[in-house]
C-alpha cells in the first residue's frame, strides 16, 4: 500500500514538474513573440511621426495620423539626444502628477527592457529623438497569467499530497485522497481550454479579447478550488431555488454537449422550489450526474430533470436515454474506483453521494435503469 502510494506520488510529482516547466517555457515564448510584434508597432509609429514632419501629401499625412492614433496601449517615453525627457505617451498622467520621479523611474525601466528606437532629425549638428518603450497591458497579462495559474495548480498539488499522506492510514481516507485526484482531474478541462486560447492569441495581433476568455477559465479554476475547500469543512446550507440552480448548471453543460443531445427541466408547474443546500457543492453533484448521463448517451439522446416540491422534501430525478446500468453493477455505482469508462478515476458518483448524504443529510440512489433504455438517478433533499 505504502509502496504503491509512493510510486504514485513520484509519478504525480513528475507530471506536475512537467506541467510547470512546459507552461513557463511556453508563456515566455509567447511573450517574446508579442514583444517582437510590439517593437515593429513602435517602429511603425515612429516612421509615422517622421512622415508627419517631412511630408505635405494629404494621403500620407492621413495614413501616418491613423498609425499614431492606433497606438493606444504601448507606453512610450521620448527623449532628446542627451536622454532628457521631452514627451511621453500611454502613461498614466495621474501617477506623474503624484510622483515627480515617476517618469524618470519609468524611463530606467524601459531602458532595461528594450534598446531605444532612434530618429535622427539632423546630422550636423547632431539632433535626434530617442523612443524608449515598455510592455503593453496585453503582454503583461500573457506574462503574468501563467504565474497565477501555476500558483492555483501548485496549491492543489500541495493539498493532494496532504491527502495522499493520509491515504494509507484507513480505508475511509482513501475517499479523501481520491477527492484530491478528482480535483486535479477537473483542472484538466480549463487548462486545456487555456492552451487553445493561447494558440488563438499567437495568430491574433490584436488579441485583447483573448485575455477576457483566459479570465473565465481562471474563474473556473477558482470555482473548483471553492468546491474542494467546502468538502474539507462543514458547508453553510442556504435557502436556495434549486430550479434556478439546476437551470444554471444545465446551461453550462449544454454548451459542452453536442447538438444531438436534448435537455428538459420539469418542475411540476412551480416557478421556484426552495431547499437548504450548499450551492457550489450542489452544482458539483448536478455536474457529475449530467456528465455521467452525457457519457452514457455517447453524444446522442435526451436528459430530463424532474423536480418535485413535497411538503417535507424536494425530490430531483435526473434521467437519460443512455446505455443503462446492468443489475450486476447497480450496487457498485457509488463505490470508490468503480467506472465503466476508459478514462477517469471512478470517483464522481462517490463524491456525489458523500455530498448529498453527509453535507445535505439527503439521499441519492439509482431509481431505475434498463440496458439500452437509460438510467434515472433520484436525489432526495430534506426541507
């Protein structure tokens, strides 16, 4: 037991190191590409400045003015040949007004980042403007975002190791170790998504909206972190409209399901059904059930959620038209490690049962299942 745990821990550590190393190298590569592109933008901006000084052609003036106006994100400080500051662009004026040395410090910072672009105005006597520039907001976000991401992943790795160290002490603690594995597994989806957004960012010169999409994935990581934190302590149950809560989760899953999958929510005509739940943990339960249903249907079928508001209970049935569960496996579906899928830890339903039983004092079970026809899971919550 201990030996296998140590081997698994070593493998996990190697994978974590590979992820950290790969992410750092890739983010530096991407930041370098953006930096080169910004150098070209600054050079084009300076050429436009020179055009305005040396031409009277209306078309050239219009084009140069447009190029100058379009640079609204790269901070630039202009100096003379003696490196005395003569002008600046895209730098916060309020900072300059509050701090008399702010612009000087910025100039030193820009000098350390890039060699200046020099515009010679006259050779004898020598008169020239030097243009020092820093990083745009987009480049900073690309450079620092992986660091935030790695901190989050690192926290999960530390938590995972903490639970793994306890896993050999009792069979009950195996569930907690498995919980950490499931958390790490859930991180895979947003991390894969981040890789896709970064690929798009490489090919998109403007790319500012990509940073917004990155932020959405970071929020997804934070949600997983919030769920994990609530598993470790007694969650606060709140009076919540479970209809709205389920609708939100269905909307989330629907975007990731194929067009051949239909969703239906029926709540016996009630506009709202109130129950005492922990919204983040209840979302985790519904997400697990919906994803299991999608896996069972293999991309085609329908999922129906029936909500019944009883005097002392709220009953939720989640039904799919998937392949069903055999009678031999019905007693195993909530057991740790049991899965019929080629991928996954087999812990989703185990965690689902634990959340409903221990944290909501409710019940969850397979109400009905038939091979080739589908499965219905029932959740019973006490009011």
